[in-house]
């Protein structure tokens, strides 16, 4: 369950690259969750499993929240005004965010009771559903949203998004 292969984030001067890199990190966290299911089944809730639970929970309670805020508060409003097709895409992505939030709440409930995970018959299904939803969402954003955003947003708009993203994380640009 090693996360040392997770790439460094690009600079906020390229906010769309930051969002894409966050997607890779999210997929990495999903892979950790899936490995965690097998690990707990085979070895129980040992120190390695407890560490993974803490890292995954920390990630989805901070970085993933920031990522969704980056999109909902900064990127989506700019794109939403561009065309009806984009408005429909963004509406669908917002619905997916709500489904992801609900799936995370369920999974987080499992993780908060980590000592029960070896005996929790629902945990593997919650992990599978959460990871499926994230993979589908990321695929849509990477394939449709980010290329369109890169094409239609001005340098000034991208700078503003990058500045807001950095500020959200307590960083100065």
C-alpha cells in the first residue's frame, strides 16, 4: 500500500495540470483502498492497514475536498457560461460530486470504525462503489472537461483559478 509513486503536483501557474495530477492521486488512493480490502482480509487490521486507513481518510477529507471546491467554485462557473453543452456536462459533473460525497460519507463511516473492518461484510462493496464512481468521474473530466477548459479559458482566467486554488490551500502565489 505504498504511495511513494504518487507524482508531485504541478505548480498552480497551470491549474488544469494541478487538477489532472489530483485525479491521478485520487486514483492512487482508490488503488490503496482496494489493496486495503485484500490486506485486511488476509492479514487483519495490522499497523500497515491502520496507516493506510489514516492516509486515505486524510486525503479524502482534505485534498479531495479542495479539489471539488476548485472545480465547483472556480472552474465550473467560468465554463458554465460558455455553451449549453458545457452547462449540461457541468450539471452532470456536479451530480457526480454529490454521489461521490455520499459514497465517501458511507465509506468514511466504515473507516472511522476501523477496528470493525475485518468483520464488516459491507466494507468491500463500499470501497468498490466509491472507486467505481471516482474512476467514472475522473474519466469524464479528463476526457471532456479539462481539454475544453484548456482550449477556451484565457491566460487571465487560468491565473485567477490558480491563485484561488493556491489560496484555498493556504499558499501564496
